[in-house]
C-alpha cells in the first residue's frame, strides 16, 4: 500500500503520513487520525479534526467552522 504525506503549509515539512485510511505522526507507528470521505477524525476524541478540499487540509474549529487558510496539504 502506497504512503502519502501531509505537509505543514508554513514549514513545508512532512508532519504525518497516510497508510490506507489512517494518518500517523511522522515519527510514530500508532494511528492518530482516520480519514472518512472529506473529513479527518481524531482517534482519541472521535471528533472531526480537519476537512479535506482537494489536496488542502483545513482545521475544524467546531460547529462547522473551519480555519480560513489551509493548515496542511497532501504531497505526492
């Protein structure tokens, strides 16, 4: 299964990697988030953490509100 990386928009450094429907911290081997459709959910809280729009990933502030600018992006 191919890996895909999630990069920080500010530093352009990889912060997480995706295998299947799960996201792992770059230095970790335990899934921290899972992806379902256009949403990324936190494993710990079981709530929406991020929203995916194309390759950009926006933070979910709560009550349907998102960050104005994307926080992360998926790289190839």
